[in-house]
C-alpha cells in the first residue's frame, strides 16, 4: 500500500474515533479492498447486452447479501411492530423478554445486547442510571464497568448489595460512543421502565445522575439542585419516594464530589432503617 493511502486510512480511523466509534459492529471483518474473484468487466462493458451484464457473477467485494452483522446495522427497525401490551405482563422476567424483543428504540440497531437489569427482583431499593456503556453492552447487564464497581462500593458502604437492590437504566441499549441518550430514545423505553417500577414495586427509587433524575422527575433542573432531596415519583396509584444523587461515572471524574454522594447515601440508609408508615 502506498504511503499516501496509509495516511488516508489513518485519517479516516482518527475521524471515526473522534466521532465516538470505538469498535467494529460486524462480527466478521469485511475486506473492502479485496481483489474481485472474477476479472473486472472490460472498459466498454456498458456496450454489453443487458441480459449478459446481469449474468456477471457478483464479486467477493460486493456480496449480494450483506453479512448478518451488517444487515443488522443497516436494516430499518420495524415501526409497524405492535406495542407489547405491557399492562398484561405480570413478571419482571416476562418484561425483560418483551424488552429484548422490542424494536422501537433505534439504539438497538448498534448495541450488542439488551441490558435490562441486575440485582434482586425482591429488592426494596431500585436504582436507575442513564444508559449502558461498553462493558455493560458486552456483558448484557447494567453497571458492570468502572462506574458499576464504584456503585457497588458505595452501596456496600451502607450495607446494600446485589441481593438487596435492583439496578437498571433509563434505556436498555448502549448509545454509540457512550453519548447521552436523547429524550426520544429515553421516551421509547419509558413504558418498559414504568412497568418495571410497577412490577418491582420498590420502597424507594435512587436516580443516578442528571439524565435519570430529570427524566424520572420530569424536570429540567440540574442534578446539583435535584440531589439530596426526597421527591415523589408517581407509580400507578402511589407515590414512591425518589432520591437523586450524583452518577458514579461523574464521581470517578470528580472525586471531590464524593462527599455529596456520601450525604445522599446516608439519607438513603436512614430512610431504609426508619420504621415503615402504615
Ligand atoms: N452508566 C450508566 O448510567 N449505566 C450503566 O449501566 C453503566 C454506566
């Protein structure tokens, strides 16, 4: 390959990286520079009779049918798929299956897996984050990467763990390059999250970060104003107390803010140990 071609390809890769592309979508690489297996048609091939031109075999570089992974990335998502009747779903396991089969969130096109939840389906505490990241997408579970490890440590500091909490996100599919999900993307998953909350029926909700707090509390206020206060979240016929706090990924970038998160954790602990109102 010529030096100028190499430079051009490196430039393209750098541009992809700057746009947030950090992995190949296809499972099988496609060599777009491969030599065709049949000789290229002669320069005057336009003069060929139509039937003969159509009979020219497809080359390896331009397969008739794109590989499965490529089809997945380009095929339009069905917009006519019937909405699942979420009210008729009575268990979180069934809801997880319905979410995995749901084609109404465009992020599903580029994600590897559906990250529905992790933790106990008997939990009193439900945590809602923003969106799965790379590790979550690879493992198919929310909060299993660096932010998840910090979250587990924060929970353990107030004697909580996967057996006593249930963790999910406002959306179930990783946005490309970990960008913030759009309001439309959050809205497309919202009916599932609403039903998820109804089925778990937790005592309290913990909203991790601004995106989750704003969408769940239907406000445009910033996380620094929202955090550290119990606010009602309306679920069917009852209000569930919801506490917004700082996102663990933010705490990794700004460790000096951990003191606020600690105060919020203590508020959560206090609430959980207070005698229940009847
Ligand atoms: N950040 C989130 O908001 N959710 C995850 O699952 C992981 C990182």
